[in-house]
C-alpha cells in the first residue's frame, strides 16, 4: 500500500505542475505539439508509473526515482556555460558537427554546425517547433506512441532535443555529436529531450549522443528518440551514457526501417544510479538489416536495465544483437531481449547474444532472451551466459609474469572487445576503451 501511495503521489506531482509549466511555454504554446501534450498528461493520469508487478519492469524498481520531486528544466533557472566548461565532456579525435544541450535545452552559443549538404537539417527540436514546425510535424505524427507513463511524461514536458533530417540522396560526411550536460546545483531537475533522426532514401548519417553530469544534485533524464530510415538508407546511432550515480536515466528508442535499409544502434553505458533503455525496431519491408551492439558497465550500487525488441514483420531480413555486461561491487544488470518473427517473415536470419561477467560475488544479473517464431523457414538463435573472468586464462597470463591487476585488465579488455570493435569511428573507439578502465577503476591497457 505504501508503494502505491508513493507512485500515486509522484504521478499527481507531475499532473498538478503541468498547468504552470504549460503556461510558461510562450511561443511553443500554440504549436501543433500542444494537443499532444494535453493528451499525454491525460494519459499519465490513466497509466500511472510501472511497478515490479508489471512483467516488463519486473526486475527494475523505480521507487527510488519516484521519491524525488523533479522540476521541469524549462521551469528551472537558466544555466550559462562557456566552451571551457564543456570541452572535457566531449568526444574528440574526429571531426564532427556539435550540438550542446544544457538540461535538455539547446545552447546555440556552445554548438557548431557548418558546411552541411543542401537540404540537410541539423538543429534543435525547440527551435524548429517555434520557427519551422511543418518540418517535424509530419514525422512526429507517425511516432506519437504513448505506451508507458514515461512516454507520456516526456511528451507532456519536452521542449527541446536533437533533430537530424537527411533528405534522399544526401550524406553527412562528419558525425553529428550531441552533448547533453545534465543537472543543476540548486534544483532536482527533470530533463525531457525529444530526439528525431530521419534518414532518407540512399542517404547516410552517423549520430553520437553523449549524456554527462553537470552538477551534484539529483536529476532525472527521460528521453524519447524517434528514428526513421528509408529505402537504402544507412544510420549509425551511438549512445554514450556516463552520468552521475545520483542520476536517473530512462530512454525509449522507436525505430522504423524501410526496404534495404541498415540501422546500427551502439549502446555504451557507464553511469547512472538507475538506468533503463527500451530499444525497438520495426522492419517494414524486405532485405532490412538491424544491428544492436551494447556494452554496460556497473559498479557500486548501479542498476542498469536494457530491454530490446526487434520486430521481423517481412521476409528476407537480418538482425544481429550482441550485448555484453561487466558488473562489479553490488551492481545489478537486467537484459531482456525479444525477437519477434511474424508469419510472413520467411527467410529471416536473427541472432541474439547476451554475455555478462561478474567481477564480485555481490554483483547480479537478470537476463531473459526471448524468441517468438511464427514462420517456418528461418535461421534464429539466442542465448545468454553469466560468469566470472576465465580462471584458466587468468592463471595462464599470470604464469607469464603479468601482475594480478594487469592480468584482470587484459581479460576485461578481451571480453569487451567484441562490442568495442564494432564502433566505426576510430577516435570514439579509443576513448571508449579508456572509459572502460576508468569506470571500473582498473589498470588501463
């Protein structure tokens, strides 16, 4: 009963504060998005936040998150930063376009986008909503899919986010890096980015989203990311999440692919006290390729939950999914990967693997690979393994005169390498390797 009261109180907090929030939207209040907000806040009232009695949230207790009353970033104080304040948060070593968001709100002064191909849009959701709403309206209508209270909360309270739209036959030759610097030294803030990435026919783009802490106070990042990759399009989407252990981070990714398109999602997770990712792809036609690569590292009392869903609705499509976890101290990991092969999806080739290494006796993982097949001419496999570092390999390395801690680092590097090597941006790959050892407090190799 106490939990129900807590969940109800959190829901009422956001519903009751919505009127004041919406009154302060000014130029955004008359946009096409306003009815979506109004419907979303009503949906929040109907849905409520999920408990562990909900099968999809069985291993993730969000009670610690709901004990806090978070103030929408748009209603909190404005934070002014200089480039010197953010440069150590960026991934460097490769050329990129840069968009910076402070508590989910675009900072034009800190951003740098230049020499993009004609017709390509690399901008902020809020800016387009004010000045060119028609550019995004047609896409948002296709993704207005509220399934959980967190979806509703994002739609109701979002004001900004990353927008990348690549028309047919265009290529962005440099990755787009979006830095989300989150947190406030005075308030517990709710950050609600709405990201939209559209890749047209025969087009290509690489997008790197980075989530970093900017303050000591608790904060809650609640993200919705919508992806559409059209015929023969190719999108690489990298997410590096490295927030503070006093933060809460939830993201829902909805991707739709058309014929012969390729979508690769790289999910690299280091930080956060409670982290949840829902990544979903709908294959709408034939000869589509979907790749999910994930690496999650937890220590102390971190909780990291990854839910993935690949929907094979049509024939002759391929999906590859490789998720690896490294958990230390009292960290808890969750992996739930579901592949659906529908009746018409003959000639499907689907592969899923989740492997987790526990570096301490108190680290835990709950893993649930799922495969539902309704077609008969398919090649599908899924599996999960859980264990400690390979004792035989460890003693072999030690027998060569390698110190104990360095030997463990060698094994960690080898375990993570399958995922890290999938990264196509060399500069990004090098820095990810560095963060692995920094986060686990291990000797770097």
